[in-house]
């Protein structure tokens, strides 16, 4: 399972990298902190899973989700954000995200989901 990580926080990227590396079938193919590079990495790697924050160093996670839906519909899109209000969740789902997690309390559920997605 190829995973792209799109997260602007270096500290959280480190933590998520550790989580991903603990899943036997998961391979982190790329990570980035901005929209333009996220689009490039999506086109280059065609990941099975994209983990996306909504706030990025430049650009927006919303636009990355739109790019995935338009050009990489087979990619499972997981939003992991501090913007956990219902309106953000609804917008992400409308744009094509498959899953939505709050960073402050959703990491265990996110980890469980990745493990499930990685099962043969």
C-alpha cells in the first residue's frame, strides 16, 4: 500500500511516518507540506492512500482533494486535520474525501484504519 503524506507540521509528519512504518504492508512513497508538491507527488506515485491536512504551508488541502477526485479516483483520501468542525467535514466529503479525522483525538482511529486498509 503506497501512501502519500501531505502535512505542514514537521513534528506530526515524524509521528505519522512512525505510524506508517509500523504497518507491514504500508510504504511511505512521498511526503510534502504544500499543495503544488502534493499534486506533483500524486501524479508521480499514484498512491493507494493520500493522508491530507487542510492547512498547508502553501495552498490548500481542499484543492489537493479535488485533484485526487479528478485525476486519481482510485486513491483513498484520508483527511487528518485540526479543522474538525462539521462544515469542514461536510466539504471534504463533498469534494471526494473518503475519511475525515480530527488530529486532536482521531489518531488511534486513523491508525486502525490504515492497518485495515493495508490488510491483504
